[in-house]
């Protein structure tokens, strides 16, 4: 991956953006799109939209959500400890012991997530899953008044974990779900800015996917695309005890994932296969017998319907602070996305046949 693109991906991953508080990551997306798009705007929801060749045809929307899971301060106790709730699908078993950052209006406040020590638990307590209301954030404050001088109820919180190389092109990070999808959309915009194509392209880094795919709902309604391609992550199953008979076989370094299912337009999906084969780009398959759980689903149902498909980056340990991906998979996803857009022609029919 080229140096500038890798630095952008790293900056996106490390920018705090829990759902509803995506502004730091969106500022990076706006800056990137500003270099390559003909038009860049931010809508009232917070979606950043970069347009290339807006007068072209067909009109295509590329969507990668930029929000991540996290926490929110719900209550400040008399002793100065912060009690919190999850933003999005956070596993309560993974929270204790992490260093965190409370993103207050006064600036970042560092803390740690604490719980009762194992020595103080009886045997029955040790067997139970620890719930969020049994945990707290310790910012070192002596009492509620001292804490309230630094933080407030409603402040978002993220785990203090950054971008890390593990080996060769394997990297770990806090929020590859779905900063790598947002990156792929932005990188595809850069690649398309260097070539000729017919489509009108609207690259969108969407918000609030983790809370119900809200940003994709509103941006798709406003753009009114004829074609929609969502970019997200998919569960890699190349780890011990993965149940491949239940969820399939996807691996890191084997290429992006192409999906088939009722929520995905078969004509557009077949075009992805064709372009990938012609471009000699690697890919893997995933069958989706129901809702994909991504922005693709709500894009498909916008207005009178959109020809929609899904492109994914395989990822290990989803919704943990140590998500793992392959940079080559990310890079190949961006190349494939740009190549598919370039293959779209005016008058193409996406009616299933």
C-alpha cells in the first residue's frame, strides 16, 4: 500500500468516532476527498459525500460507515467514578481492564475501566458474565465535583488502542469495523480521479451504522442512486474453533469478499465477479440467506429500490479492540471497487433476469 494511503488509514483508525460522535474521523475523510472529488459536502446527519463526474450516468453511491462502537458516560457517582453504557454492540466481557479516553468538551480525559477484583468474588460471581452496570471508569477524581470539572454525562468514550503492525501486511486496530470500509470508499475515489468513466460517483462515509444504519438511509434518499455498493467487514474464519459449517470459509490475505443473497442485486453482483476475474483480482465468496446487517440493506430499500451489492474486507475478532485485517485485502477491495465503477455504462439494466 502506498505510504500516503497507509497514513490515511492509520489516522482514520486512531480518530475517535463512536456512533453519533463521528466528527474527528469525518474531518479526515473531508480532507482526503477534497483532494480528489469535484464536490465535497457534509449533510445534516454528518455523512461526508464526495462527488466525481456528477453529471454522469448511472448514478452510483459507494458507502463505507465511519462510526465505531464505544461507550457513553451515563452517571457520575459521589466518589467520582463514571458509570457508562455501550454505544453499539460491545461485548461486556471485553471492557474491564482497558485504558480509555473520555472525549469531553474540554479535551481528552484518560481513565481505566475497573471492576471488583477476582479475589473479592465468590465462586458463583466468578461464573457470571460481568454486566456494564457492574463496571466503572476511574479517571482518578476525588469525588463527583472534581470529576464534573473534567467530564459530563453524555461524553463519548473510546478504548485507548491504536494501529499496530503484527507481521508483514497483517495489522491490528480498534475500529477496522468499519474504518477500513470508509477507507476503501475514499481510496476508490482517488483511483477513479485518475481515469475516465461514465458513472456519476458519490462516495459516502456514512454515520451511525452501528445504531441502525441511519446515515445510509438518509444519504441514499438524498443522492437517489441507481446503483449502490456498500463496503464493510466480514467475519474471517481462519482462527481456532471457527464454525465454518455455520458461517462459511473466509481468510485473511485471500482477497475481499463478494456476497450473494436476496438483498443483493444479482446483475450488479455478477458484474463484480466479471470485473474481478478480468482484472485478475483475488476474491472470496459469502452466502447471505438473509439481511446482510450492513448499509447495503437500507440502500437497496431506498425510494423505489436501488441495485445494490456488498463488498467486504475479511476481519478477525469483530467488535473487539484488537480487530485484525490484511492490508492487501483492503488494497484489492479499493482496486475492485474502482474497476467496477469504471465498468458501469449508461443505460445498463439491473433488472434481475
